[in-house]
């Protein structure tokens, strides 16, 4: 094919799109509830912290325990998911995440009397039972949250493993947008429904209800999800490998070489670390920012209109970000991911600077949070959704996703405890909320570094080597 010849339209076997849609609906719901059972703690952390007397560092330490285990687990579980298949992996993950969410909620039995606060400080510590002390309880929460995140790590790996076989390389920008919808749907479940649940039920139900939903989704995915088109009776070529790679057997050595010997993969991984620094600086702290700066109790957040707008608007903006980024990558940049991720990093830095300037205006702050969500999702959905499939291919996609996702969450480990310590350092009892003045400034350097790193891959196109220009398109799928 000539380099200037436009690619032929993709064609799919009869019934293929419908069957792929069925796969997609059940996988998407499952992954959304994975996110709900991961961000439920962030959504109600103020409420739990008030009862147990947590400092910002206490909460940040629990978050860091979770993301550290997640970051390490995806490195290990990526090759495992490539070996056992995405469907089996996501079923394992759903059961484990349900069990640890249930156990996390069960920790309410250790609280005999809640802490007493005055002017933002604990004046009477919580009274604990069953032999627990403040430090052993934090360790217990951290261990359980780490266990939840170990099983959560199967989620993204499984999604991209399954869908790498169902989406042609020229459709994967579109897939990245759909991937973003799943993520943001789960975040919306967490940040909207968790405070709603808290209005009527004790905090532990914010963990028990998602656990029950995950078990329901286990049976739905077991019944309706197919690992590959071949399992559903279709033949489909995805054009994500060279002829030499296509001919090789998917051994562990092949999988590891394909991912870890790639310069492009490592640049994407380091860029993903920068996404993790920005994303986790916002995701785990924005609800606490609103509650602390505007003096809104956790149980009242669901009635605070700017919070309601943000809890709806941030996922909606993030969904738009994923869809815009995916379509721009496929249609404007010829399946190149790096240019779109570059502009997303620039947008993150600009919005964080705006956040610093409008921090003490509830409506302006929530509006800027929606802008940050748009650009974070633009970058994350392409890295987690499209790039892992592009540079891993069908045989090594979960391993590539493990590298990219693991890098992001290992970076996030520093954000959890580090941000908590930073906010505690700048806390002023006479001026509650002023510690958040430093909050939007801390991640800006990482957005800038991420933009510089990803710009090195500006012209890289997957499946055809790193030095071939963007207009050499692969042929379509099965005719």
C-alpha cells in the first residue's frame, strides 16, 4: 500500500458488532463497580476520619498502602492475565475485591465511641474495642485496603486483555473513549452514591453495598463475556503485530521482551507515572478539599450544590475527555497517541494553575475540577486503553497494561502519604482550609515533565515499528 493511500474501511463479520457490544456492556459495568469499590473510601474519608480521629497523614497512609500494592500487583498479574485469559482474571478480581470491601466495612466493630473534634483538632480520641489501638487500627485498615487493591489490579488488565482481541488497531482510540466511560461511571458511583448511602446508613454500608454488587456482576460476566472473537465463533484480525510477531508463540519470554525491551513502552510508562502523580493528587483529595475549605460535614456533602455539580460534572467531563482524545487520536493523528497525550498534560498544568487562583470559590473551584478531570481522562484513557493494546498486542497486552498502570500507581504511592503530610504541615488551626493553598501547585511539575516525555514519541505508530510515519495504515479487519 502506498503511504499516501487512505486506509480501506474496516469491515466486520455479520453479528460481530452486536456480540462485541454484549461483551462490552457486562465488562463495562463490572469495571465501573471495580472503581466504585476503590474510590468509596475517598468519597467518605472525611466521615470515617471524623469517627476514628484520622489526620490527613493517617488517611494518606491508608491510600498509599493500597496504591503501592496495586502498583506492584499489576506488574505480577499482567503476565498472569496474559496466561490465564482476561475473563478468568476479572472474575478472580471481583471476588477478592468484594471480600476485602466487606472486611473493611466490618472494622466498624472496633469503634466503641467516636473521636471528639474542636476547631479542626481531635480533643478526645476515639475509644476503640477488641484490643485495638490507634496505630494497630490504622495498620488494619491499611492491610485491608492493600488487599482490596491487589484484587482491583486484575480489573484494567482483564479489560484490555479481552478487548485487544475485539478491537482493530484503528478502532482503539474509540475504545479508549469507551474505557474512559467505564472509569468515570465507577467514579460517579463512588462520589455520588457513597455520600447518598451515608445519608441513610452507617459508613460501613458504603463498602458492603459495592461488595454485593461485585458478586452479582461476577455471575453476569461469567455467563455473558467471551475472551476472544474465536470463543464466540468469529475470526477477526486486529493488525497490532508485525508479521514476525504474529508468527511467534506467546511464550513468557516473548511477552516480556515485547514489552520490557521497548523504548516506546518505557517512555509511556514514565509518562504514566506523571499521570499518576496528577490524577491521584486530585482524585483522593478533592472531596476533602470541598469539605475542609468550605466547612461542609461529610454527611452534608450530598446536599451542597457545588459538590453535587462536581460529583456529576467531573465524571461527565472525564467521559468527554476520553471520547475527544480517542477520536482525535484515531481521526486527526492517524492512530498516534502521543500528540493527544501531550496536549492533555498541557491542559492539566493550566487547570491546576487556575485551581490555585480560584481555590476559595466553591463554584469556580468545582468548575476547574471538571476541566482537570477532562484532561486527566484524556491522557489516562489513551495510556491505559489504547497504548497498552497497541504496544503489547493481543499476546502481551496485559503485561503492557501492567507496566503502564503499575508505573502510575507506584508514583501514586508517594502522593497518598506525601500529600497528607504536606497538608498537615501547612495546617493552621486559626484558618481552617488554608493548607489546601499548596494542594494544586504540587502536581504541576509532573504535568510538565509528562508532556516533555511523551513528546519524544510524537510520530510513533503501533504495530509497524517506532520510526514509520503515521500515514502508513494497516489493512482492515476480517473482510
